[in-house]
C-alpha cells in the first residue's frame, strides 16, 4: 500500500467575500481556455491555473489507480492558508476549505485522509478551531506554512497550536509559503518553487530545532514537505554549534530533534532520498508527490522500489510511517 501525504486541494468555487476589508486578497475562480481548468484569481490577478483534479475526487481516484497510489492525504493549496487576512475573514476561508476537504474524504473514505487549516495569525483562535477539526470535519491534522507573515513556524509565539495539536491528537504538515530570499531568484515566478522553497523549508525546520517546542511537547507529530528542503545539509553545521556552544543555542541535540520529525520523499532523486534515509532514519520518511500540480512526482512507488530496500523498509516508507504520523491504522 502507498499513502501519499503531500497532495493539494483547490475548491471548485469560493464563496463571495462578506467581510468589511476592502483591501482583502479574497480569492475567486475565473474561466480558462483549457477544458476542465479554472484560474485562481487573487486581488484580480491569476495566481495559478488548476484543473478539475484539484477538486474532483473521481478524477483523483482515476490518477491514483494509474499511478498505484492507494490513499492520498488532502491538504489546502498553501496560498489559501489566509494568514494575511483579518482573523474573522480567515476563519471563514478555513471553514470553506475544511468543509471542502471533509466532503472529498467522505466521498471515498477508503482512499482519502484530510488535513485542514486554521488561522495561525491568531494562535489562540487557531487552537480553538483545532479542537473542532476531528469532531466537525473528521480531519486528522492541519497544514501550516513555514512562516506566518514572516514569523517562523517554530517561534514559541505559536505554542498554543502545538499544545492544541498534542491535546487533540492532530498532525502538523509544514509547507513552504512566501519564501525568504525570493527577491534573489532570477527567472519567472515558478523559479521560486524550485530554488527558494528548499531554503524556506530548511529555515522552518531549523526554527523547530531552536524554538524549543519539540522539547516541551515531545508527543508532537510534525512533517516537513519536500524532504525538509535543505535541512539535511544544514544539520551537520547545527550539530557543530551544539558541540561547541551547546545550550547557548539549543535545548537538546539538533539531531535528536531532527530524527523525531517526519519528511516526505519529494526530492526527485534516488541519491538525495537515500541521504535523507541515512540522515533521519527510514522510520521518518513518507511518500509525497505534490499532486495535482505540474511539478508533482508521478508513480512514486517506482522510485522507492528502485532503492533496493527490504520489504520491511519499503513498507515503512510507503505506508506505515504515514499511518504513524497521522495516528491512524486504516
């Protein structure tokens, strides 16, 4: 069995804006020339063209059958996380996205799991919303950005959401958002996803190591997309800092914290994936593809099978680790 922990949802439509902020970036859908495609419009400009695979569960199931993926974990397209909204506006968007994902899960519960979203710009409000995710929507956790309006996710400012995740048994999946250093990337906007996202994800991982939340809440289940970006290459430098400056920098060994985090396999390269296995342990890696976007990795099982792993280790990588991350057995 293969569980893909990194897939995204864009809803078929967005409700009309009903708030009072005239400067809001509330999204809407526009028409496209391509059949079964729509444009996600933000502030009146096209952010991304998406196909019906983004919202149509039946289309996803057809692709999953072809690519031999048994289950997908559904999470919002990151640009919809809405941290830049007024909190009440963000709660409305969270409700719409959580409802959309829950409906997709309920349409085929044997094929989908769901991660929702909460308004992290107000951690106390976000924690309150997290208490309802399982009961109201049947969701297993939340997707969060690497930073919230410039504040790294590992900042103790977000302690209420980490406490709520433990209290409610929810997983946290981190995805790059509005990356640092994008102004230094030469090329069209798509280059940011290729070049800036890995650094942004590494910054988020480092903030989790130095921010102390995993030491205070050791039961946290946190996953990082894109294999943790450049974090595996950054970790030896952090270990050198631990060995030379110790608790002036960290509450505990960076490698000990790093090996409690989870990472998806979306690195597009066997040698890099093997390095992640060697760095973090086979027990911490999970399949991820970035479905349904153009950058996604198709048929992820082929890469895993080419690594020459034992059947036991393949089972860990393909499904068992994801089930542990999500705290589910089915």
